[in-house]
């Protein structure tokens, strides 16, 4: 296993960077522009005045790695849409756990924001997994030689 990790190190790095870049750009667009008003209106009184950075940095790194392992590695020899399907399933489970738990226990966490955020989690996870698959495949021929 270690030999394969070394052999495919550039592919792994390219894939993880592609996932992080895709996820970061899409989430910045989503949270910074498109859905900002939804979240602020729906979660009034629940949001901090100043966000704490380290938890979301850890989430981005951890989630990107899990997307890589469960969606890219598992589908490296299959067409891209397999990575997209597995990424969507991971988003369905992880964002579902987050949103269903919040809806269940946090007063003011609306059904609307739960549904919107959960759907977003499925979409961003799927697209980011496919970006990671592309990143892995771009350097794959070099590793196979």
C-alpha cells in the first residue's frame, strides 16, 4: 500500500488540491454571494458576529480527504460519474446528519434552511468529487508508465 501511495503521490496531491479548490470556490460563491441573505435571514440570532476560522478549515481539509478516499480512490478505474454519485451520497449522509440534527435540536433552525443546506451539501460534494477524479486522472498516465 505504501508503494502505491508513493507511486501515485502526485495524483493524490493533484486530486486533493482539485477537491479543495472546487469546494472552496463553490462554497465561497454560495456563502459569500448567492445564499448569504437566506442564511442571515433564517439564522438570525444564531450566527456569531465574528466567525471562528479554525473549525471550518479543519472541516474543509477533513471532508476533502474523505471525499478523495470514498469517491475518487474507490472510482479511479471507473467513469467520472461514479465519483459524482459517491460524492453525492457522502454529501447526502454528512450534510443530512448535520442539518437533521440542527433542525431537531436548535430552536430557530428552519425547515427551509435545512432543506437548502442539505441540497447544497449533496451538490457541492458531488461536483468536488468529480473535480478530484479529474485531478487524479490528469497525472495518471505518468504514474502508470
